[in-house]
C-alpha cells in the first residue's frame, strides 16, 4: 500500500496497482475528457478508457465506497459498467456562463459527473451538503398537504429548515474565471483546475473525517487542498512534476494556516 497524504508522480493506470484491494473510501476522478487537443486528453475512445478506469477503481474501493467520474455527456455511453460499480446518478454541472459558440448545433453548457458506488453507498451525508430552499412558502405548504406527503410514503420529503438536497443539476457552483482568487494560473482554466466548492460537495457527501480519498489525475491538488481542510486523508497520482510541486505548496500553505489558527 502506498503512503497516505502524498502525491505520486507517474501514470495513474500503473500506480493504481500499488493500492491495496478494498482500501479507498472515495475516488474523485477528473481525468481525460477526450475532447481537447491537449496531449493528456488525446483519448481515441473515451468510453473504453473510462470502462477500464471503472474496472480498476472497483478493485480498490471499499464496499459502499463512492466514485465521482467527470466527463462530457457521452463519457459512459455504450459501456457495461454494471459488473463493477453501481451508477446512482448522472449529475449535471451546469455552466450557463460558457460562451454560446455553437453555429450548427446547441452549445454544450455542462459537464457530466457520474456518481457510482460499489454496491449500496455506505456514506451519504445529506445534512452536510444541503442548499437553500427556493420554493415559495405558499407552494411548499400546499405540497406538504398532499396525502402522499402528509401521511404516506413521502412523509420524509417535508420542508427542512436547514435546506434541501442539491439534486442532480448543480448550477449553484460556478466554474473558475480569470478573476477567481483560487485560480493557480490562466493555463489551468477550464481544463485542469476545478472549483474547491465543487470538490468539497462530493467529499462532504461521500466521506467522513479520517476516510481515504484517491484522486488519480490530481492536477494542481484541489482535491487534496479540500481534504486537508476537511480532515480527510488522500493519495494522488499526477504525471506532471510541476503540478505536484504546486500541490505540495498548496498543502504546506494550508498546514501553516491551520497551525497559525491553533495559536489564536
């Protein structure tokens, strides 16, 4: 088993064989999409590629462990993932701010995040990821008087003062822009670096403090920055040594902030 809280340089498809069976609680996989001209994104058949990833992830995930797999709308079409993992939901990360550049077709305004588990999910912390209710009070009260809610099988769907389930369309978390304070560099925009809030929602929902999170395409370490703040352990793979250096610097900065706060 590899040491935890460390990013390893190399090919993730090779390094993952060094992880023990049934040892990972959560995987955040923001790997190739197969849609750009970047060298790391040149995948001939993204469905076959992702099926291979799913096979590899199935071995290392604990029973009930979760996988969030990023991609475009067809990233898991035409493959049979069912022998390996259970697909629970296709989450739409909606980005209305993207430029509408389509001239002969509708512009794609979302990324897909496929939420898998190894069997039934062992962790789903809904209370940690609730979002504000946007339903008008009068409409909400009318809905709660429906018999199936009032006395039936949907009784638990009543209004919660802490907020609601974020659902499977996430339009409340915006993509990074050139003005985003957390953006490491402009070359990472819309390709490598995802917003911390996006990763935070998945980590809060599908892991607990002390759990082990794997990011096999760790980029500049956003997953690990979030893990550090939320007291999760992590293992990462990244082929670019410059990105690993950036990741380590981000982690050291967070550790210094945490140490400083202890003396306040």
